C-alpha cells in the first residue's frame, strides 16, 4: 500500500479509536434513556452512527493535511487538543454527571472546532469544510446538554 493510503488510515483510526475507548469507558454510566428529553432529542442509536461519520470525516480532513504536508505544530495542537476536549466531555457528562460543567466544556470544544476549521481551511479548503458537520453536531449537542441540565 502506498504511503498516502497509510496516512489516511492512521488519520481515520485515531479519532475512531479515541471515540471507541470513550464509548467503552462511559458504557456503564450511560443514562441517556432515563433522562427527561428536550424537543428534538434523537433516539440513543443515532449518536454512535453520527459520531462514527464525524470521526471518519475528521480523520479524512486531517489526513488531507498530512498527505499534502500542510500540518505544523499549531495544526497538530488544535487538532489533538479538540480531540481530547471532545473525549473528556462524554466522561464529564455521563460518568461524573457534571451536566452544567459539561455545557461550559462543550462551549470550549466549539471554540476549538471553529479554530480548527479556520486553520484547516487556510491550508486546504476541503479539509476545513469536512469539519463543518462536526461543528453543526456539537452545536446541536450543546443545545441537548443545556436542555438536559435544565430538565433534569
């Protein structure tokens, strides 16, 4: 297999593995189905499907920059930091049940994702645009987060 294919495979696997590990960590603490739900709250099955798609798009986006040798310390910092912030949100929300704290934490994630989109877009327009579904999803997730805090 050529080098570029391996770069994409690694870039896609990193967020998928992080998401998978977080899924395992929070699986015993998931209380989504027992929470009072706000309007527009999707069924629980939607979340792993959407997150898998988002993690794949995230990996493709970062992989494009790696293949084109457009990454640098700043890009790596933003990308990996948002991935850690993302992973910790689930732990804060589901394991520790810190609903209000999680809302402010997801606002931090939104800032990092917007920053990531801007920086990726400057390097490669497609890489930046591939992150838009992620931003839209976490904006929706922030609505859900705050609503769960208020309702529960």
